[in-house]
């Protein structure tokens, strides 16, 4: 993978570091749970239990792991309120909203080309007579 040079002069070390970081972040967020969490949080502040209830099939462990990863990568912000029991809220950061816009674009692309994709899959999966 080669990252685009946006402006100015950067040295090879900067490009290698950017490529490495890009691979890491893509590896982290390119899973169904991370993308669903980002989409589910959306423009609101959500609690852990709300997320678990709204994301069908996600386990407590998977939700916890993905929330930690998203927080580590600066995509969500976690706020702990000093109540009993503790209340924890999650919101998207500016970077998280940016990724959400990209995910929304991918969803729009899917809707636009849904018929084409389904037709292609039918042709591909059709048994060959022989």
C-alpha cells in the first residue's frame, strides 16, 4: 500500500510510518462489529447496554473488545460518570464521524449496485453444464 502524498515534501520514513499506521487501522476497523458499532453510535451518545441491545448477535466480550479498540484508535470517546452503578457513555470523535461518512458511502454504493452484484453472483454461482 502506498499512501498519497497530500502536500509538501515528506521523507521516506514518514511515508513508511503512514503506510504502517494505515495497515494497522484498516486491520482494526475492517470487521463487521467495529463498523456496526460506529454506525449504531452515529450522532448520539450511547450506553454500553444500548449498544449491546441494538447490535444483533454481538457478545458482551466482542462489544467490549471493539469499544476498547475504537477508543484506542481515537474513533470513539468513552465517558465514565461517577454514579452507582457507574454509567459509561460512548460518542464518536471527529475521526469517528469521518469514518462513519466513509461507511455511509460504502452502504450507498451497495444500494446503488445491489442488483448488479446479485446478478453477477447468480451467474458466477450457476453450475456449469458439462
